[in-house]
C-alpha cells in the first residue's frame, strides 16, 4: 500500500484499495474502486471521478435498480444478454 501524506494531488489515477491518504487533497483525479478497504483521513476529493469495478460496480448497479441512488453517472445494470460488466 502506498502512503500519501500532506500532499495536494491533481490529475492523477489511483486504485483506492492500494493507497492510504492522510491530510491530502485530491483534485481532478480518477479514482478506481473495487469494493475493498479504503483509507483516507482528512482528505477532501474535489472534482474527482469514481470508477467502480467488480463487487463495487455490482453493488452500485443493484442500488440503482432498487431506486436507492438517483440517476446520473451510476452505470445501469447489465442487460440479460450482456454480462460483460459483471466480470
């Protein structure tokens, strides 16, 4: 796990389960999340884009289908003939 402390990070790409942020600011970053543990202490995320994969993607799709999330940038559930997003 890579540790970032007291840094302003911008226009970077992070796999969230592989990083530990302490007193950082993330600006205009791409954040990939698969459902594992995330450690970020006092770290605001400004104008960042979340990309969900694996179990996290399936959870977001289920929440969208169940009406627990507002429509927007949440990926829709896969159609019965298209299972590619479920891998």
